[in-house]
């Protein structure tokens, strides 16, 4: 019996050592990635200040989901609070927050490249979605952010838990740092002309991929709290929106109601339903052309 207990103790000690080593390796690797710096040269983006451009910028901020993380006034919010994932505080974007120190180049670098003014990668910032914004739309968005009413609120830096660090190391979903996934030296992708076309819908769809996935087939949302439901399949598959018509799609986006009368979970940003008729038509046309695949 003593011999069995002795060997059991040794095995447990070895397992504990392996866990400690794995945790240390995870912390060291994730810290390395989080502390990397990126030297990103930003191109020229005109940032007007006239009211029409600011209004356009507000529309982009609303429909591209800025408030989902940064709060309704964009003055900062706690986007994720989970002991395993971490506590992710989205910063205050108003002139009393980061807007107090950000230059135009800083705004471009953060939004388009996921890089902070000091060159460090922004955590959980989906810049890989905003990377595709045209110069005109990016300039309008920045113009709007620069004239926000100042709100005196200081947000703590993000704090990652073990699962959050593991997802940074593995490059999963929204924890795949935008700064590491974007080719900062690539030629700018050409944005299509705004209009009720599938091409323009593809441009708008980049804001959908963070939750619905690159194929739009839905499934568990990477980095989301366990209480969040999986994202819906929005491909034209029978398990997705293959039986919907355009009116069904508009109703789902504008009223958060499916064709069968069931309510869409509020995790789905209702503000996306504030797209114009032209934008929703474009998005609908694009989704009808993606590959129909079964739900993930």
C-alpha cells in the first residue's frame, strides 16, 4: 500500500509540474505576442469636418457595431468579464479619453491596423474588419469620433485570463490579434461604389464575419462568454437563410424577428438593422451568393 501511495504521489507531482510548466509557457508566449510592437506607416486619409461627413461617420459607427464594445456613448465599457477569458475593457473614445491624445495617424493606425500609438497590438479590437473601410468611410468615422461629446471616464487596461491567453497563442477568432493577422504593407483593397449591389454587400459583410465566421455558417463565437448563443448560419443553406425572402431578411434585421415569429437573441447587434434600405438590399444580395454550407 505504501508503495502504491508513493508512486501515486510521484505521478501527481509530475502532473502538477507539467501543469505549471504549461501555464508558464502559455503566459510567456502570450506575453511575447501581446508585447510585440508594429511599425506601421499609415497612408493619407482625408478627415473632413463638415456636418454631412460627420453624419455619415455616425452612421458607420452605429451600423459597424462600435457601441457593442465601447458603450452607447462610446465612452468605454466592459465588453467581456469572465474569469477564464478575462476582463476586456473597451476604451473611452471621446475627447476625454483616447481622443484626447490620438492624432489622425493614431486613429488610422488603431482602426485600420489594430495598433496602438506606442506600436503595441490592441486586444480584441476587430481592426481586421475595419481594415476594409474605404478611405472615405474611414475618414468619416474618424471625423465623427473626434467631435463626440467628452465623457470623463477612464477605463482600465484589458486583463486576460488563461483561456483568453490560450486563444491569443492559438490565434482563435477575435483573440487572433488584428495587428498580427493584417498584412500592413499590402496594397489597399479597392472598395466598391455604394449601391444596392452584391459587391457593395460584400464590403458591408466584413462586420458580420467576427461572429458568423468567414463562411457565414455561424457556430460558437470565439471569445464570447459561455452564456452567449452560437451565431446563426446566414448562408443560403436550408439550415441558414435558404428559405427566407428579402422581406424576411429586412424584418430580421430591423425588428429582430425570424420568419417563424421567434425573436433573435439580443447578442445580435440590433444597430446593424439601422442600415439603409440600399445597404440591407446589398447585404441580402451578397448573402444570396455566398456558398451554402451547413451550420458549424
